[in-house]
């Protein structure tokens, strides 16, 4: 069991995320957050 876990950890360390993938992920998270909170804000404004 520990041999396969050790191999898995080594494999995960070897696979690195490229800077481009990191930026794209950040942009997607930012856009989704803005849409979510913007939608909540508009919904609250419409209720009032």
C-alpha cells in the first residue's frame, strides 16, 4: 500500500501546472465569482 502511495506522490510532484493553466484557472474563478455575487446583489436589489 505504501509503495503505491509513494509512487503516486512522486508522480504528482512530477506533474506541474503550467503558468498559463494557473492564469486561466484564476480568471475563470474570478469571472464566476463576479457573476455569482453580482447575481445575488441584483436579486437583493430587485426584492427591495
